C-alpha cells in the first residue's frame, strides 16, 4: 500500500510585480493559500425536445486568497504593494504574478493578470489574527511538476 504525505512546509509562493520586486514565502507569516476558479468551464443548454448542446468555455480566471498573520512581513509587503498600485497608473494594476509550487504534491500553479479585489478587513482583538487578502487572477494555469 502506497503512503502519501502532505506538508505545508513544502509549499512555496512567489508574489511579484515589475515595479515592486517579489516576495518569496514558504512559511513566514503565511497562514494559507487558496485558489478558486471563478468561471464554469462547461455549460449545457437543453432544448424543448430534450437534446443537450454542450458549450466549452475557455475562462481560466479565479480568486487567490492569501492568509497571513497580521504582524507578518508578508502582510506588510502586500499592504505596501496595494498602496503603491492604488497610486500608480492603471496600466500597472493587474501586473502582479503569483506562482505556487508544491513539489511533494507535484503541483505548479501560475497566476497572471493578478489584481487586488479589495483591501482585507482589519481585526483588532486581544489575540493576533490572520488576515485574508483576496486577489483576482485573469489567468490561472494548473500544471504538474
């Protein structure tokens, strides 16, 4: 019987922007990464006689949620990038790229045309919290290493 292992320590994430450089993380302040596709890739249209027309839809857009500790350098870097892009030319807004690698799971996810959906909610409590950054990606490619 084959045994498989998962370790978040093996997952690395690189967030980059041509004007602001890159941030590489595989743990420091990172709570998690979630990638969700937004567009259904197929649609069915049912006619009156019961025949089905299947449509293949090419959309590869989606949401990348990055959760970070509110005191982490990752959160501070994302906030700095957000503030820079808010003041920069609109042509730079969707120039963010994200690459997520998980060698153990043989995953490689490449996101391009990435922009901030919104600035995250800011919690203030007795105990430090995680903050979730929602980023929209125009193209998400999921490949095997």
